[in-house]
């Protein structure tokens, strides 16, 4: 029985990989064929397709591709690309569940098989210039493949669902403001696109990459608008009271950057408290007893805080050179602000009402 479970898990994990790796291979081969290659080595597009596939799982890379052979890294990867492996995993997992009705066991064996395949591909695709950090692959692929099969519609997850919906709503509002900023800085957007001059095929791929990076930019914009601020490389700071930028890379999405300080945004940190209150509103409304309200409020707060911190970490990082590290949010700073917001929300919605109730009971 165990052998059959492992065989089916490995087979379906391989199917999930193939559903996204084959399209990536086609893109890499097409781009290689149209752009040409100095070496004519067909292993280049094959490796590139694996790198695209690994990048869709947000796995960091070590780089040594500059003419001066200066080491760099690529850990700022597009959050939007995660939709493709998640889709492939959800398409393949039901077959594993048929063999092993115990869902948790099925998830574990599937995620384990998926991680083994991903780690093997990372090791096989390493080159002298680009090396996926293979030892980090299981830390990314196992949680992704495990959580992608999770059923968030279960009744016990209703509070987390509401909290995540609130986060997605705020994230979407930030995305709209990002789009407005891009339209307002259209001339800068056009100039940055002209600098690249990638050609027809390269232009299509470049636009696709920009679209996949929009969730990163929108999430960073969300915490800029709430006064937290972000960085655009070493020694930089963009926030409500700080504006230090040494230069803008030729990336059209960066046309949306602010152009100076906005001190009024320091007051918008109160929106983080408002968000925490909204996220905990169903807990406060549905649980009258103190112990129940406290348990679900703390649970929802900690899980939401962990998710926000993780997204902040994954949406930011190094971009090709050490001069472009850090690009994006400092996750620990985001965690600190959000911790304060949820702590105050817990005090207002859980502990102060409990205190008033105790006072009334003693009267």
C-alpha cells in the first residue's frame, strides 16, 4: 500500500511539474531561437526553462553574470507567477487523494514528492553563472505544494478567510493606486521602456514579467501608503519622512515611485489598526464568551501576522547586484507595525469589553 501511495504521489507531482515546466520550456526555446546564442548550445534554453519554473516558486538564485564577475543574487521574484504552480498542483492532487483517503497523509506524500523533483531540477540546472540555491528549494516548494491542496472552505477557517479577504481588499486598493500613479507618470514609464528596447519577442516577455511583478509592487505600495516605507537598493529609503534614492533601474514598473516626502502618510499608520479591527470583527461579533473570543482573536491575529510577514519577505529581496539589496519592504518592520496594530485591536475588542463585563458583574 505504501509503495502504491509513493508511486502515485511521485507520478502526480511529476505531472504538476510538467504542466508548468513544458510551457516554460517552449517560451525559453522560442526566445533562444529568435534572439540567437553565441554558443549555440541547446542546454542554455533547457536550463533557462528550469530557472523560469524555479523562479515561479520564488526560489532565490546566486548570480555571477556581469562582465566584472561580481557576485549577485536574485531573490526579488514575481508573486504573480505563483498562480501557475498552484494551478498545476490543484489539478494533479485529487488522484493522490483517491489512493490515500486520509487527506493530511496525501498532502504530505505529494508535497514530499514535489519537493524532491524540484530539488533535483535545481541541482541539474546549475551553471557557472546562475545557481539556484538548491538547499532552499524544499523550504519553498514543500509549503507551496502542501498549502495549494488545502481546503480553506472548512468552517473552522471562516475567521481566517475573512481576514485574508480583508487583506486582499486592501492589497487591491493599493494596486488601483499603483495603476493611477503609473498613468500619472506615463512619460517616465515610456522612457524606461525605451531604454530596454527588447525587440518584439523580448518586449512581449518583458511586459509579461512586469505584469507578474504587479502583486509585489502593489503590496509594497500598500505599506508605503500606511507609512511603513520601503527601500530601492543599498542606502536608500522611501517613506513618509524619508526620500533617499541613488538611481532608478530601467524597469517600467518603477515609474510609479513617489517623487518626494509625504509627511501626511505618517498619520496613515492608524489604518493598520483599523485593518486589524476589521479583520477581527467576525470574532468579536460571533463569540460572546471571553475565552472563546480570546482564543479565536489571538489565533486569527497570529496567523494573519505570519502571512503578512511572509508576503513582505517574499515580495522583496536582492535584484541582480548587491547595490540593489534591499529592494522592497523590510519584513521585520512590517511585522512590527502589524504587531502593534493587532495588539491594540485585541485590547479594544477583547480585553476592554471583558474588563467592563467584570466590573458590571461585581457591582
